[in-house]
C-alpha cells in the first residue's frame, strides 16, 4: 500500500505577507467612514481599480467580503437576512451574503465594512451582477455608475470597443472627482499603473513556476494567497513588493525540489471556484490523492496575466479599457475559456 500523502507545512513568507496585507486593507476599510475616506464598491473581474485609486477612493469588493464570511462560516445568517428581505432561496448565495451583510449594518468578517460612497458596476458574467449592484447602491444610498463592457466577440478588442470604454472611464473620473473633492491627476494614475504592471509580472512569473515538477504551490488552493494582492491591492507599491517576495520564495522551492505535498502524484487543471464554506475539507480530498493543481481558471478571474498583458503607463486609460475588455475572464466566450484550459494542459 503506497505511503499516505500529507500536506507539508510549507506556508512561508507568501502566506503570512498576504494575510498582513489583506488585514491592513480590511482595517483601512473599517476606519474609512470615521476618517472621511470615500470608498467605492467594485467587482473583481475586469475592473478599473487603478482608476479609483488614482481618484483617492478606497476600493471595497463585495465578492471578497462575501467569500471571507463564507470561509469563516458566517454566511448563513446573512443569506437568511437577504431571503427575509425578499431574495429567492435559489438566488445566488454570493449576492445574498453580501446584501445581507449591508442589511445588517455592514459588519464584515471581524471588521465593520463601510457603506460605499460610489458603486461601480462593470457588467460582467451574468445579469445577476447588475441587479446585485443596483440593490447595493439602493441599500447603501451610494451613487451608482453602470460601466458597460462589451462582450468579447473577437480575440482582440476593437479600437471602437476601447474608445467606447474609455469614454465611460472619463465619465467615471468626473463622478469620482465630485465624490472625493480632489482633481484627477493623470501622472498619478501612470505611477499606479507602473505598480500594477510590476505586480502583474510577478504573478505571471509565479504561475509559470508551476510548470516545474513538483510545482512549488497549488495553483488552485494556494493561489488564494496571491489573488488578494493582485485583485484587491493592484496598483499599490505594497502589492508590487509582495510579488517580488513571492517570486523569490517560489524560485527557492523549485531549486530545492519542494512542493505543497509530501509527494506529487497527480497534476491537475481545475475550472471554477472552490466551495468556500468547506474550503479545507475540499482541499483535503485532493491532498489524500497526492493531487496538485498546476493551473486553474479561478486564479485568473481578475486577469490572465501569465499570457503577457500588462497595464501600460504610456496609455493609461486605453490600457485599463483593454484589460476590462480582453483580460476579463467572465467576459470571454465558453470557447475561449475552453481554449484557456486546453493551453494550460498542453503547456
């Protein structure tokens, strides 16, 4: 009988630094209302977080707080609260957990979450997103901005599509200026995009390292430690420095032939998100079989950085628009998503 595969105690600097950064972000959100800092609700996939940062608006992500509550087993009362308010029992639990949170006054995973000052809906994925953010704006009393991102109809976005999104970004800038009371500075946005591109490069290098055997980390379960910084903190110096450290740590693991398990028996590619309320138990299923995910589509929900796209400080608004159009996982066709999985398998 083969030896039992176990999970190594390998969580090092990456795991701890990610925890610190995300805790600091949550703490900043908790202080925002008292300090008079405007906040903006955004979606993860294909967002324009760099633009909000440049407008001195602290981003908050309803999807992130919903999953953090789920992984802490705190979602059920919030879901029931939303159902009491009229949400159907078969409606998306992501939505209900978030709306229930704000109906309860915004008490998040151990920290208070402020009602957003503005709510930016970059329509992606499904119609539920539109109604989710419309209701969030209604519940919170925030200003709602609907940013229409055309679905990807060709491998590359057309110039007309980019101009269309850029025109909306300019409207969003005007709204942000009125909310923050501060003038938009294009050079400050360029600085932020430079930090974003550096973080994107680091994340891509980490993802490419899983081509080694054994992979230095699980690209499905461990990527959550990097998805926070790349999606929530993108555009900050702290996120860029985090990925410099992550690359160094994972390269060291590759050099020493170390991976997340005592033995890597199977290499998998996984589609879709994990069941967050049962995250650890779900991971244990794979651990017992010695299965390590060497790629996953979920880890690219905010952008497929490993295929070369980087925000360009020389074309600030245009590159943000291109990212929202091209690198938005949920904006891509089923055929394109199949191609992504196939490429992962072949590489």
